[in-house]
C-alpha cells in the first residue's frame, strides 16, 4: 500500500470541478496523504463504487488498526505494479468535497517548504477541528454480561491482589472512572510502562480493548414544522390551536419552539403529520457567533489623508503590498470599511486579520453595522461546530467579510479581493508552537500574490520588517507593487495626547512609597471628580510577580519550571493561591518559609490584581474592571467587559497587553502606565521595538473623543531612547536609531534567523544533542551559529530546553542543512522545533 520516494512539492491538486472519470478510462484507485505522525509519501486506496471522489476531497480511510483523515491527491487507472491489488484497502467515506483549488494548494506547499514542516501538518492548521478525524484505541473494564470465561479473577473479592504493580495501577485508575473507560494514550501518560499492565489485564480478561471511530464534525440538524393544508373540521380543538399558531408564524417554526409555545407534546405533531396537515423535516442550523443587534451604519466623511489613501487602494488591480501608517485614532478602520464596500458589490470577499480575539468584538460590530450578515468571525475561541459551519459558509463563494486571528489566513474564500492585517506589527501573528511556526503576515503576502489581490498592512507603529521592505522596494524601483500611505493626523484634527514621564526614583527620594506616583494619584482623583474614564496598563497579570522569605531570601518556585510562582488573589477570605504562568501549576500559599520556617513571607512586584487592590484601598469610590487573560477566559467575556466599560459601568479599565491592541474607547481621557521598565529590560534584540510599540499603542487609547487626553508613564529609566521616542510620538527617529543597531549586528530585517528549539525530560541528553547538532552545523561557512545555549528559562513543565540560533544574510537563502539529517541526530526522547524567522528567542 505504501509508495516510497514520492516528492509532494510538485504535485498539483486538480480543481474541484474535475471528475474522477477521464475519458473512457475508469479511475478505480486514489493516492492520498494520510494524517499520521511519522508517515511520509502517498498511500494507495481503492475507490468504492458508491463514492465519487475527486482530487482535493477530504476522506476518512483505514490505516493499520486505525481510521484516519486523508487528502485525495490524484486518481489512478491502475495501482503501482509493486502493490498486490488484494492488499489495497477501500476508502471509508468522504468527509468534505473538493476543498483544495490549485492556488490554495500551492500556498500550503509553500508554507510547508519555507517552514520545514510536513505538508499534512500545514493542512491540519488550515482545516477546522474535526475534519481530519482520527480513531483512538481505548481500554475499558469488563463488567457484568461482557465478562469472558477467562475472567475468573472477576469472581475474586480483590482481583488486584493477583496483579503486578503496573497492572494494579492501571486497574485502579480505570476503577476511578464511572464508565471504567480511558484512552490508551491517557493510561500511558499516567502509568509508567502502562502497556505491560494493559497486556496483563487483557490476558486475565479484566479489561477489553476497542477502537473508537473518529469523532467527525458534522452539520447540526434540527426538526422544522411546515404547515401544508387548510384547517378542516376533523381536527380536535388542541390540534386546531397548534395549526393556528403555526399559521400566525407564516406557516413555519422549529419543532422545539412550536412545542414550547403551545405547551404540547411531539405525539400531537406526529398525528397532524400523519393526517397530512404538517410536514416535519430535519434542516441544518448554522452555528455561528451571535453578536448583538446593531443599527445600520453608513460611510463616514473622510479626512483628506484618508480620502487620498482610499483613492490609491481603489486604483489597485492585482497584487500590491500597501503599508497604511496612521497614528492612533487616525481612522484606519474607516479606510478598511470603504475599501471593502465596492468589492462586496462586485461579488468579491475580504479577509481581515487581527492579532487578538479580544479585538474582534469591537471590530466585528463596526463591520456588521456596515455589511450586516455578510460578516463572519473565525478564531480558536469558537466551538468546533461554529468553526466548521463558518468554514463551510466561506466555501459557498458568496461575497463576505471574514474577520479572524492568525489561523484565519487560511480561510478558504474563493473570490478574494483584499487581505487586511490590522495592527500588523503585533507579535501574536507569529506562531511559536506547534508547527508550522508561520507568520500570518508572510503567509498573507504569499496568498495575496497567488490570489492576485492587494495586501493592506495597517499600524500606528509598523514592524521594522514592513517599514524597511517598503523603503527597500521603492529604492529598487518596484513602486507598482509597494505603496506607503500615511495618516499623520487624528480624526477632526484632535491632538495626540501629551505624554508625561514620571521618574519613580525621585518619587522614592521624596518619600512616596506607593506604586502610584503623585502625578498619577492626582489624575485618578480628578478622573473620579470629573466623571471621566481612564485606563491603567500593567505588563503582568496576577497579584505579585514572586513571593520571597524576608528572613533567608528563599523564593518560592514552580517544581516543574525554572521560574518563580506568582501570587493570585481569588477573592476575599479565599485560600491564597500561587500559580506558574508557564505550566499552570498551582499550590496554596504556605504559612512558613519551606527553607527556614520563617513566617515572614512577602509579596514582591505588581500584577493587575495587586494594582486593583491598591486602587480599591486608595480610591474606594473608583469603579474598576480588570481586563486580562485571567478575567477573559470564558466565551464572550471580552465583549461583556468592554460593553460594561463603554456603557459607563466603570471608571477605570485595568489590564495587560490586551488593552494596547486597537481598542477604540472615545470616552477615555487618561492612560497610566504603572511600570514601563518591565518592557524595556528584556534579553531580546526586539525588546526596544516591542516596548515602543506597546507604550505608543496604549498611549493612543487616550483622547480619541471630544475631551483631550493625557498619558502618564512611570519609569526608573527616564533616559532610555524608547521613553524619549514615546514622549514625542516619534516613530521615525526611533526606527532610524533601532535600524542602525540592527544593521550593525546583522539582525532582522538586515539578516535572517532560524531558531532550533530542543527539549527533553532528560537534562543531560538534550544538552548533548544540542552540542552534537551545533557541531554538525558548524561545518558550513555560509551562516553563523550562535549556541548551543540553554533557553532563558531552562525548564518548563519538567522539560529542559536548549536552543541554537542560525544567522544568515537575507538576500539569498544559503545552502541550509538537510533538516531530515539534523532530525536524525535527535534521539526519540528529544523534540526538535525549527522556527524560521523567530519573533520570540527567549
């Protein structure tokens, strides 16, 4: 069944319209790509007579003892001569028809090649969850009538007494589960050498092994009732009442709604159906994210800069890369909306990517007010069913606008007229894990080229890569493909808020030991008096960044990671909780130091919880809302909290990075940054760029309405170049100084990087493997090797992490190593991730 030596990159999947019959020759076999870790190449299957399979279809196929998802690649009139026809198995079923057009297939191949990732991994990222279903081996207890004759141990009062320790552990674990049923993979995680214990339990007949079929996502069906005949006299009073209700609702209702309105049972409906008065049938119900009902919104008048930018965008025909550089509050979203409107009327679609799920409710509301039900949302916080139905809606080809996060760059919109990356500088567009470690901006650029449509990158603080790309292409005379559009002023000529820098060293010298400077305290007091609203930005969630003993200096650390535990305050009188922000390990706060038994344990540092507690103590009348990943975990919580704030139910929004990402809150007049230093002093060559972007973006939340804004930034390093640039809102001087440093060190955008991340439960093995790989790579002279070195946090979730950085010139890709050879140097216990163009190297 397996064909060796197949190279996937030159394969082109046929368009969905191509039939599986070619002339008079009947294609009876299909080659597929199977979703199975470790499998490479194509596998041949027989086509069942009842299935019409085309290249690009998503299939379910038997594979060994499992049932797996697969992609139909090409159809064959005859199988390979090396394969015995009787050993070729049949395709089980078609999951989705004709999904991969040729341009889309080329995009997936390009992502796989550039990011050194198996093609099937890229396909899994592109598809919604549940399409590539996989069966799994499960183990369950034998009970009652299912007990086989050999299960004589079941008659014993204590069967576990006759078992080896491993088998006993598995047996006891299964006993704790009400159904006595766990997956084989779960048991392996929980019990060392679980397979031996399971084999023993199977031999004694205490358990049975079975294969659970794939849980594929399917359309949601619901019963609908339709009125078909007139109301005659052969009906009971109750039956007549039900038909009258149905007629009042235009002769159609969902069955559950009708039964609820009439307080009736389904048996009455069954009788009416038998008499021919109604028809009961199952219909599909689309599971899509439901937003609030919004009043329609028309196009707004544009400033001269907006109008000029829009005119340039509307002239574009075919691929072009446009950088829309607009200060905060300059009206970039309105430009997006008016650029999309003519495309919808032409029957085309638009794709809008945003960095955070938290940004989608506000943006979605603006788009839905303009385009109504043509707007869909696609991101990981949706249920599997919602993602599946939204994905299928895209395939219809109807003109629509899809708003989503990073993974939506693969949204299968057939008639794509424009791709927009809002806040294009944001690091959330880069995937660190799992593979592929793609950047949505890079993939969006390839997709725009393949779809022959413009790519619009919008930001108040463009990434240095985008900034230098525009300048470089202009210098090379490629102006027809690259455009720089500027929105230098806010709407209605509103001024950018003045930024006040407070030196916290002086505050301390003058006797102020509060986490709030006197200037910020005064501003918060005025906020309360004037009934205005403000934002406080803290770069960390939680209450305190670490807990330390004041007697011996011992710091409480996570037992699974090389980091300190952060204190999280849940509620008044609740147990004090310490939590790891890397592996989510949690423990209660000890009364005494684990090292010296001293009772003097102190919380150090400030997170969002600590700041809100201090605010409640100093400003008890101030109404607060916390906006961080702890308070926005539940579905819909982003919208709920922002709506509460917009409706004036709170005076102050206290939060982390999520506050900086494009939120438009016109009533905010004050922005305070509690401690800017946490952003500046990181061991990452991008630290200054990230700090400038974050501080500029959060400062831009102030003064977007009719009242002027004010920004207060607290820091211990007032002389830092980032602080100076933020004070004057000067992107150009900052980018020039930062680019000079990057060029001197050959860092992006003047050089390119590939980061090899290695991790293992064994600290010695991962270190040795990193050294072996670095030695193997050092024979090449066309690139520079930095490392191997331990990651900045060596241990996370009990895995020890090392990394190797490869640095090379950006112009031509050097003769990079054969990554399969590099992977072969890794033992099974060491995992290797190849991160191309890494954003996070800590």
